[in-house]
């Protein structure tokens, strides 16, 4: 199957929740030449709506869009022919010498720039704080929940990192599970499980990880992952809707729409009004 008329090569840094929401929305807009790259051991908690599990399992599906692990340039092209999204470890991507991308999307959301430059591609888009549009990249997308979520900026910065998780049903920090100490995280729970406030959801080197609110485990780090103190291990959704665990979130959809807008602005620049 041939690529659609407008199908730039889009390299997405990260294959976690927000990056996957971006990839999903671009794919649904028939932009099918997408490649995602992530760490050897991604620290993603919303694994049921992320493409990074493909690195471990070989394949991952989010709302009927399938991603597959890739290890070479041939794998990337094979995935595209099969209408799938290739996911590659960052170190592998850096060594295969593939075609330069038309668009780079930094969706790591590390709250700082880890090396993205405007020279990386004709269009470089970065999500969230830590980037200055026009200096670190060509466009910055606002990731903070609120009135400006999804706004595309071609100059200036996104809002500073607040350090406070987004409000869901009146809960912010209490709904997030964090590592009480450094060590190996282990849990017998699964995403979608209902939990009660105070319930032990897992442990890090014997230190219990307790739910701060009643709800459904919307995200949970892969068990037996080494973690530093304070790392996000998961989150509890107080709305108690298990189906939300398996669909792209409102925020991820908004960011995906913003990236799509930025790409279309770039492709249609100079077009007649």
C-alpha cells in the first residue's frame, strides 16, 4: 500500500502515554510514516495506552492502532508497509543510519531539553516546559491542563512545571503513586484493578506503596523495575471508570491535535488564504 499524499517522515522521541497519543492521532490523520524511539527500559506507567510495551512484547495496540518493535531500517520499512508504527530503542536508532526525518517531535516531557535542536529536522516540535520556541525547536506545545492546553507556540515558552499533577475529580498529588525509597519496584496488581485509600499496591525494597485515594489503577509501572526515590510508579483514577484505562486520554488527544496542527501549519505555509 502506498503512503498517503501527505505523509512526512515523523520521528517521535518517547513511546509513553503522551507520545503515543500524538502518534495515534497522526496515524488516524493518515500520516503513516511514523517511527517512535524510547529508552531500553521505559518508565511508562500508562502502559495500556502506550506503544512502548512493543519493545518488550514485540507488539502493542492502542485503540486499534498497532505498533511493532523495530531493530533495523528494514524493520521500519516493513512496519510501514504493514500499516504499523515501528518502535525502536533510542540507541538502535542512533546507529542504523536511517533517512533523516521531516518532523521531530520531542514528547519525552522531561521538563527540560535533553538534547533536541531545531537543526534535527525541517520541523521540530517539543511538548511542555524546558523548551523555547525559536531557540530549542520551531514550535512548543502547552501541556499544562487548563485553558491553554494544546496551544501551539512559535515563540516563547510553555508554562513552567508546577510540580502538581493535574486535577482529576478533585484529586491531584494524592492520586499519584510514588517510590518511597530507591530500589526494585514490585506489584501483584494490574492496571484496571480497583483499590481503596491506604491499600498496599506494591512495594519498593519492602517499603509499601499505598493508594492515596479510592479508585481504579489507571497506570502502573512494570513490576521488577529499578526506581529512584520519588519516581512516579502509577496513578489512581478516582472516577472509577475501568474503560478509561484502555483509551487515549483527553490530554493526550489534545496534544496529538496540537502536533497535527503544527505539522499542517508547516506543510501549508505560504498557501493562499
